[in-house]
C-alpha cells in the first residue's frame, strides 16, 4: 500500500551560593591554549547576568584548574572545561581566582575531546564571576572567541563574538556574574576534535580585574560556557531478548520462562563521562498506567571517552494481562542533572527511548517504508504509531527507508517526522495479512533560484534558512547561475535571510511544498551608469566603483564602453560612487540612495575637461604640425597630439596639474631648425592655452645655403682656372707648330 500524507534568571540559584570577592575580569578561554595574564586601557564589561532558565538545547561546560595536565589533540592542558561542576569530588578543588591590571586573558580546553559529532546551532555565552578594584571604567571591551582544536594539535579560529562596551561599575568586594556574548555558531564538530573558548578583557590602566571560577574558599562560583547544540545524550536503541538471546517483539503467555532482559544503548557526543554517573530509569506501562519501574545497570565497562554504554534490566511478565506494553527508558546527562539538582526543574537534555511489546497477542511485525514526494526512500525518518490516540511505538527508518515495529492487530494513526517536522499523517490497518506499508511523505527536493528585480540570477548569495520547526539550517551559497539545489527537505513555511555582497537583500517566508524551481526575487537590481566629461562627451574605459556606505564592501565594478556606459547589479541601500579614469579619481559621490533603477542610466559628471592648445608663430600666425605633449604631474602619463592647419590641438584630461610641451621642425636656408616650448598648466575647468614660438633663426654663415653658395663659387673658380689653363696650353702648342713649319 502507498499512502500520501494529507535565558536564565533561575540559574542564579545554583551559581550564586554566597561569598564576597574582589576583582573584575574578562576572560579568554581557548579550548586549547595556555593561561595568560598580561598587563597593559579601562574596560566596559558585559551586563551582570539576568534572564530566564536555559532552553533544553543548552549545553553547559564548567571551568576547572586541574593540577595534573591532561592531553587534548596531543597537547597538555591544565585549564579545562567539561560538564562536571565543582560539587563532584573529582573537581572539588579545581577552582581558582586570578587577577591582573588592565588586561586579563584566560583560556580553557574542552576535555575530553569529543567521542562523537557535536552539532552547534546558535549563539554561545559565557558566565563569569568577576570583581573590579578601581574607578568605574570609561572605555575598553570584552571579546570571546571560539577555536576548533584538531586531533593533530592544530587550532583554528572559528569566530569571535561582538565586543562588549557597556560601562558597568562593579562593586569592589562583591563577585558579580557577568554574561559575555560569544559568536553565533552553525557547524558540526567532528569526533576526536575539541573546542577552545577565549575571553579577553582589555580595560583601564588603573583597574584590577579578578576572575573566579569553581570552588574557592568554601564558595562555589559556577563560571561556565553555554552552547546551543542539536546533538546530545540519546537513548539510541531499546530492545528485549529472551533467556536464549533471541530478539523479542511479542511475549507468549504460555512461555515456561517468562523472564525478559531489556537493553538500552545510550550515546553522547561528549563521551560516557557526561551521563555515566547518573541512574538510567525505566518504566513499564500499559493502557491502565505504570505497572513497574526501576533503575537499569550498565553492561559495558565505563570509559571516559566512550561514545556509548549499554544498560539492561530483567523483568518477569508472569501475571501480566494480555495486551500491549510500553517500556520507556530515560537517561540524564550532566547538564540536566546539575539544573535538576539545583533548580528542581529539568533543563538540559533528558534522553528518551521506548520499546513496545505485546503479551499473549499474536505479534505482527509491521514494516513502514518512508519515501519523499519523488519516491526516494528516507534514511533516519521517525515513524510513530498511535492506537486510539495513545502512543504505542516508534522507530527510525534505516538506509533502505524501512522502520519496523511489533504491533498487535488494529487500526493505527502513523505520523512521520523528518528533520523534526511532521511530514505526513497516515491511517493504516495492521493485521497478519496487512503489515507492509509505503508512506509517501511531504518531503521535497526543490531548487532555489535567487534573482534580482530584473530576473537576473544572483551568484554567491549567502542564504540562511530556518525550518518550520525553528531549526537553523547550515548556510549555503548560490552558484554562478543563482541557484542552489536542496534535497529531501520537509515541506512547510521556511524563513530565509539572504545576504549579497554583505548586504541584506531578502528576509521573509518561503513556502515550498513541491519539487522543482522556486524563484525568489530579492531587493537588488541592475543599475546603469553613464560617465560624461565636462563637455558632455561620453568617457570610455572609465572604471566605476560602487561601495556600500555602511559596510565599506565593494558592491559593483564596471568599465565603460565606447558610449560611456556600464552597469552593475546592486542591493537596495546607500552607496558611495567612484569613477577612475586613467588612474585618476574623476568623480565621487557619497551616500547615494539606490533603491530603484534610474532609466536609462544614472549620469556621472566626471571632472574631465577639454584642454585646447593653439600654436602660433612669433608673428601670431597659426603653426601646423606642432607636436604637443601634455604630461600629468600626478600619474606621469603623457598625451600627444599634432596641431592642425589652424594651429589647434585638443585633449580630454582629468583635473590636475600638467606640463605642456610643444615642438616642431622646419627649414631655414636649407637648414633643419627645431622649435620647442614648455609651459605649466592647472586644469579645473575647460581650458585654453596659447603657445607662441619665438622662431629665432641661425645666421646665414651657419646655414646650409651659405655652404652651398660657397661651394658653387669654388666650383666656378676652379672651372675658370681650368679653362684658362687649357687655353694657354693650346696657344703654346700653336706657336710650336708655327716654328716647325718655318724651319721647313
């Protein structure tokens, strides 16, 4: 068959046991360090303790100063914390008080290290008896940090709580219980790991602070740390066996030997020391009431760091009337015992487990397979069976999704719990032919899609979920497409708080009772920015930076395109907007409220101005082809341009101080001549600069033309000389010929 499911005021009673003390402290307890007191400004301590009793999820550890070091993570420790208070003989002489001027620091190590995984899920606090000598502090702070101590001895800071700065004038001789707020923790601490609590008082230079914990001079000062946890002492299983060792679900009325042994397995992440000293009680009841009770005895030997201990008791059911019987087992841990003994009320964890047996009734071994809404089996779901509104039995599903129970025939209401949330209520009829049931529960595997107001996905959003039963779920971070898949979640109303770039962008209810995508629009949107110069021109390649005015977090960064445009997705809020161009800040606006997109874009008027340089000759005529360089004194950047035929070159520059150099080359009497002029310029608006060149030319005798003329003259002289020579030579030759002819 498949079914579808349609703080603490009383605590003073055990802390404030009398006595008068002197000194005030702030404490630092690292669960893995050494004890430190240093001297160095007045401290403002936390408020004296006042509040309601702790909730059942609180785990209390007390501070001790032991004489023989113990080992945690391979390191020895004398200052430890565990769930025993100083009324236990073993810790009767482990109190201490320490004092220091100005600065006081303590640390304690959780001992023994954890025997099983411990789930932390809330804000932790420390309660410390303190006194102060000296005037009331006017400044200073207390902080508390928590460290994770690994088995290899390494210690890693998990988180630090807020600094307390409330001024409190403590009596000089009366110890006052101070509540110190630590960090909010949401994590699993693994087996064989430990924790370190660190509290530091940095106070006034003239104040003497004193810290007290444990049994000191005949008085108990219960200084301690209180953690919110969701794993604790549990009765993990209860079962019955016959004298031959066989498991029993039904007790035959005609059995010869009617003695039955009941076993209960108790587990505790802190180890067996946390519960071993207190009795484990049982009771046997039926529809008429309780018919027997007593104390169970341990079967396995005690080990301080053992995760579990097995207990048992025997009973004989001779004379029991036919019907159903429930055996209930209750265990007590140290936290619960300490509150029970001092307050007369149970605070802390009272472990509970039960077993249902029938006497003289034909046993029916019922099997319940629990599935989610997609038909996948659920491992660890709690299945509880009720008969005529009376609780009969319960069990957890195994890895195959099956929870078995021994029930007598009849009509039952079966309720399935997943993640401590009711996810299905089913009516079933149990008999010899109907004993296997498939329960389809309201458990879903949705996928969140977090989007801005324009339906664009938000990557790297931090999401905190609170389940319908009030439990805080581990933080998750959205992927690059703004999604995060969730698996096997109990259906119902969840509360979500979403942070993006350290800004809250969503806080509200999300109801999911189906699989598939769940789109959540958050308070963020795409904002466009247009950067323009003083002349109204678009400014490309400008870098626009958006910074949250409150947190100082960079929210958006973009580079403008050729049209001077860029955009960023930003949460609603107040921002500072900066524009950098060529490495220079050219725009800044503080406390800009951005809540709705500015269409088409928010215009940012940058301090970028047009500088017009005009090159003139000495006679005032425009000079073309003059190379103009403008040098920024702050950044060292150089811009260059060449004057047009009208002698003008223009630049877009940021406001600032510049050096302008103009140069050009020409020829004079066939001789190259270079002209160069340098001027300083301060730019804070649209600016014009005239560069007038003196145009001093070289004398004729230094020009190439002079040398050319001189060479020409030399050539002519030489030529004339050659002609004269040739003419003379020709005349001589004629004379010689005439004489020869005359001789003949």
